[in-house]
């Protein structure tokens, strides 16, 4: 375990087992005719997308979006900005948004409303983690990996101050590792 990690919430094997199950759920939901587009919300979802698509048995495409939500290092403000948009149109296409974590819900709610205005054939959400205790806006989650308690988590794509994304597990940072910097 990394020195800065207080405890591991979800270990590597459990993550990989659950992602295989989510892959099976997606294989049951889509087929070759659908050719859905998987929209990876960067940066946090990059490992989840990479592992998830390797379980898919139907034709699909992937695209990327970079969004930033203003706020301090651990709390989202609800103001979301698109820093990098999709390369291709999603009009008339089946879309699956791939997220790392849904916390207050502000970010995914903004993304959903933005993508819905582009008239996709369908729009669903796959999120690795769900933190329902902190929800501020109701969002429909279609594919969920794990529910996590109200703790700030890091690893498997999720960061604190842009670090720890490489950890193969989901963990909780030691309190002494939080900086007081804004
Ligand atoms: P929301 O808008 O509050 O739902 O959170 C959106 C974004 O904040 C997520 O996509 C993450 O990038 C980040 N975030 C929320 N909770 C955590 C956490 O516990 N660890 C790391 N990042 C988080």
C-alpha cells in the first residue's frame, strides 16, 4: 500500500471483477447494430474506460471530453466548464457516458443536459463509483460499479491535486497528506 494511503476501500481484484460484470451488462444491453459511442470524461475515467471496453463484444466507438468543475480540491462548486469537447457528432447515436465518480451530481447533470441537446438516439451513464450521500441533483445512473461512503477517495484514475491516479485500488488519503493550499 502507498505510504500516503490510510486505507484501501476497494482492492484491485474487486475492481476488475466488477468491471467484468459491468462489461457483461453492457454486452446484454447493446449489439453490433447500435455501435454506441463511449464518452470518457477525463481525466478521472481513463483507467475505467480502458479496462471496461476490453470486455465489450459489440462494435463501438470511443471519444473523450475534458470537463472541469470549479471548487476547492475536494468539493465541487456546481459550475462546470467543457475544456475539450467531443471530436464527432453524437446526433442520432447511442451514447454511454463513462465517469469515475458521481458525488454531488453537478458534473454529470451538466454533461447529460449538454449532450442531450445534441439529440443522441439514447444517453446512458456508466460510473465506476457512486457517492449517493452527497447528492445535490438527481441523476439517472444506468451502470454503477460501487457505492462509496462520504469520504474523499483516490486511485484507479481518481486524484487528489492531480496525483495518485496510478494506484490500482480505491483508497482514502491520510489526513496529513491534504495541503492547506487552495
Ligand atoms: P460531482 O460534480 O460533485 O458529482 O463530482 C464530479 C467530479 O469531482 C468527479 O468526476 C471527480 O473528478 C471529482 N470527485 C468527486 N468526488 C471525488 C472523490 O472522492 N475523489 C476524487 N475526485 C472526486
